[in-house]
C-alpha cells in the first residue's frame, strides 16, 4: 500500500470549537455559548459547501449574538485558522510515510478559506507541505459522504482505491469510503496508534 488519504478536521488538525474559543477568550463566562453558536452546524455545514463565507456568518450573527458579544464573536471567527492546532503526533505519521516514499492526499469537508488562507500560518503550511495534493468540499459544492467527492479525488490523481488507506474520524465517511473501494481506518485521535497500524500493514 503506497497511497494514504487523510481527512483534515480532527485527523490532521484538532477541530474543537471550545478549545479554539478558549485560546482566544480564556475563562470568559460565555465561552461555551460562543463555541456552540459560532461553530454550529447551521453555519459550518454551509461554509463547507462554500454557500456562505465567514463574512456572511458575521453579518448574520448581528441578529443572533447578544450585542455585548458580537465584536468578540467576530474576533474569534477571524482567528479560527490561527487557533486550529495540529493533532499530537500527526507530524510523525506524515513524516514516516514520506520517508517511505508514499503518496499523501487530503479529502475534507472544509471551506475554500482553509486552502486560500491556511498556508499563511506555519502550523497549517507545515502539514500541507507533506501532501501531494487533495480535494476539499468547498469549491466542488460536494461534501462527504457523497461518493462523488471520493471519485473526484481518484480521478484527479489517478488513485486506485484498493491500493489506498483512507483515514477519517467520521464513521459515515468511513462507510462511504468502503463503498467506493477504499481500505479504511477510523481515527480515534491517537496518531501514535495510527502510526503503529500503518507500520503493521506495510510489513
């Protein structure tokens, strides 16, 4: 097996709204409320499809957040790329695979802003630099588990799914990966366990 396909959120980067919010506001009494509101599926499902932008969300939040929290909410949204941090140990996994000459791709439900602006931040660029390419949902207006987004990745990079391992933290996405012929690994947040698994299947 020479090809490895990674989800981004909660596989490469720790997408935890409350952690991101607390890095900005620390022990603010409304931290949990802000996390639940700013990063709700109501907004982020549409962001993943590029149906709206962060600026659109900020405009809408004027009618949602209490007035005393609005500016703070916008500030947190402006910093989400800065505050989303790499999963512990994931650099070791990616470095190991590149040393073995493997091909690495990402496949993620995430907005175009991530690819357009993310590489400005060293912690994101350092991860993306390992990859030979990838596909995100935003520009395609397609999200996992729609099989079309998987097939788009295969066609774009001439990937044989039977020779690839797909790593995702979402069970529905894993099930869809199996349907399109991928070998799969349901990621539980432990990158060191993932590395051990990869070493074993490469023997």
